[in-house]
C-alpha cells in the first residue's frame, strides 16, 4: 500500500491510540500486513471482516471500539470527524491511451476515470495533447471529489460540455455504460492495464432492462428496498415509490442478498440502495430488481423515452 507513512502521520495528528481498519474485497488480503505495520507504530488495531462496497458503506459501529476508522480503497463520501480514507492508486503507462485514439470521433475529448487512476490524469492529458487532441476533465465534487472521477452511483464528472467523445479509463463495463446513459455521449472505454478499448453501446443493456420491467409488472407484491448503510439510504425516494403503487412495500436491508429476497417472496423489488445492485447484480437475483426510474416507468409516471441511469448526486 503506497501511503501508509502518510496514514501514520494522520493518525498521530489525531492522537489516535486504537484504530479500526476496513477494506473492500479486493484489498482484504492486505489487512494483516497493514495491521502489522500499524501495530509496530504503537497503534492498537481491529479489523472489520464485513463486506465493504464503497465509502458509502462505512463500519461506523466500530467507532464504539476504536478512536478512528480507516477506510481503504475509496475516496471520502460522507464527512465524519473520526473516519480517514486511504484510496488505492494503480499506475499505468500513460502512452496506453494511444490505443483508444482510432475509436474517437473528434478531437475534443472528455476524460473520466475511477479513483484508482485519477492521479494519472495529468500524464494522460500530456500524451493526448502531444497527439493533437484537446482533453478536458471536470471535478464534480460531492460523492466524486477527485478530478475526472466517476463512481457507479455518480457520473456527474462526465457531464462535460462541448466534447465530441468521452474517454473512460478503467476496468469493467458498468461505468462507461452508465456514462453513456447519463450523458448520451459517444463513449470509448479503455482498460489501461490490458490496453483494450471498445466503443460503448447501451442498446442491448436497455433491451434487457425493458424486459425486466415487463416481468416485474406481473408481480403481486413489490418490495422497495431501502438501505440502512449510511451512504446509500434513500428513504424519501422509497416513500415516493410506494406512493405510486398499492402493491409496493418498504423493505429495509443492510446487505441485499439473493437468499433474503427469495425468503421474503416478493415477485419483484426496486433498489433505492447502491444503483449497481439492480444493474450489475441482477444475474444473482431470483426475481427482477428494478431501479427507481424503471419502477416509475412500470407505474406509468415516466415514459420509456425518458429512461435515465440511476444516480445518487
Ligand atoms: S453507492 Fe454503490 S457505486 Fe456508490 S459508492 Fe457506494 S458501492 Fe460505490
């Protein structure tokens, strides 16, 4: 982990004696080594063994046992005086961006990425300028405090006026798909580690979502999931959604687990929790899990033509 000495200084500044550590799945194997390092510096350590999907998902209950909670792998989302964040940075060769150039339609390019790579943006911009392109990025703030940063629940940094294309630099298909749905722009996704790039086409995805809405329409009862996680709780949205249908009920959940949805037995659900649950995890769920906007379409208060990706802005 690249910034442990900086973390030690920040913990000392706060006078922390006991420290709770929280990691996302991909970094959990680093927990014991980081605990060793911090213990040697005199801190008393506890480790959260629960899942952590983002900075929306802080184990604040551990502050009953520790002076400070350190969340690894994410940028800050909820301001809390006893929480520190240590984002995880991944370098790449900025010249890799040249492999995406043949897919771009113009020369004014909006650049977006995830928190692992935001520190690489200046080097990427330099390469693009040397190739004759005009790169732009914006800092959206709020849930995405870093330059060019997008999250699975916020594509605000991709709303860049006057560009011909949006270039997403990162792994996976969900973020660039969300960006295309949020902006309507021509989006190219570049995996900076493999050098593979693709043009994003949301058509197939939208056809699948439309089929899910129609399947959910057949349900006798619909559970409106409201998360109890601090950065995912959208109770007011949940209340709005149950007002649209007399067969919808609020269902409060911390972890949205397929078996629990099966046990509850509703014919369909709507997730007001992390938007990625409805989109990315649908394949795991026994019944349709819609987004709030999709439920509005089902209830006839939104037209399919006004489909929009679910975001927490
Ligand atoms: S709500 Fe979902 S996409 Fe947003 S930060 Fe949390 S886990 Fe990530």
